[in-house]
């Protein structure tokens, strides 16, 4: 059975993003697939942003990652946060489109392939419990759980916790975002043993400045993780 047939068995025949019948891989119709900016080719090894140039040489980093200290090692992103990618991420986050978590995990599995090691522990970027209560689910935990199933790796949904309710990151400049997150993310003491001496892969839906992922990576490394890598569904690019 080919990939196409397998996908058609798994997914309903309707496009994830519109009413069209699906004829392409990964649950999107041809038009929505074209309008979704999936990342391919040469990328920043640290954050997954696409870069001009040819794949296959030494790892390269984007200007942001060369300028900002990133506590994590490597990073990948599935798509750029604009156009249909933005709509899909917003629908997963705010629109109760939990069905998007499954194809999202498949896309993450493909993007994260170079980062996965046999003993990697997967963990989502945490939501504060108050927001979790209002929203009822953490979309990043759904994505991490799906990725863990596909990669056959352990997932610890409450490895990290938010200590206080950080106010919304929206409308803040980069410095404000970093300040807002200071001290906010903590390792769950009951879970600490699970990551001691092993690589951790952090999963989030969107990377903007990288401040949240940075705070999470710092917490993991301080608690004894061997290394931390990151994978996100969508990367906000400067020109995007
Ligand atoms: Zn469509
Ligand atoms: Zn980068």
C-alpha cells in the first residue's frame, strides 16, 4: 500500500482546512497545501527558519540565533506562521479543532526526524493551569503526545509547569517577553528524575521570539537534562 492510500485510510476525505475533498498527502487539498508555507530545504539548525542556500553542508544558523543566546541545541519547524499555516495553528489553539493534532504530529515527526534519539524524552511547553482550565487542553501537549506515539518515545506532559500566570505575550517587544517569562517556568519536581542525563525534545505550537522555549530549555538543563532540542509547528519569521 502506498503512502497516498495509507493517508486516505487514516484521514476523512475532507480537507483539514476547507470543504474540498482530499486528494493529496497529509489531509490538505491541493489548493490549501499550496497556501500552507511548509518549510523545506536549508534551515537554521537552531530554530528551523528557512535560509537561502543549499542543503547538505555544515549546520548554519539564522541571524536571530547568532545574536540571541539560545539555551537549546537544535530546532526544527514544520511551517512558517502565516497564511494557511496561521489559520491551522489558530484553529488548533482556539477553535477546538482537536482533530488537527494528529496531522500536526505527523508533520512534526517528519520535521523532528534529525533531532530524535533513541532515549529522547518529549515534553510540551506548559500552559498555566488557569489557562488550561479555560481552554480545556494544551495544544502543545496534544502535539507532543502524537509525536511520541509516532516516534515510539516517552512523553512527559507535566515535565514543566508554569509557576504564575504570565500575562499574554501578545503586544510585547522581545525584551518584555523575556522579562515576562523570567522565573515563570519550573521543572515539576516529581518528574525531574525522568530527564536526568537524557536528551529532552520540547514541543510547542508556535515559536515567536523563542523566549518561552528558552525559559523551558534553561529549566530542563538546570534540572539535569543531557541536552535540549526544540520542534514547533510554526515559526514566526521576521519577513512573515
Ligand atoms: Zn482545502
Ligand atoms: Zn535560527
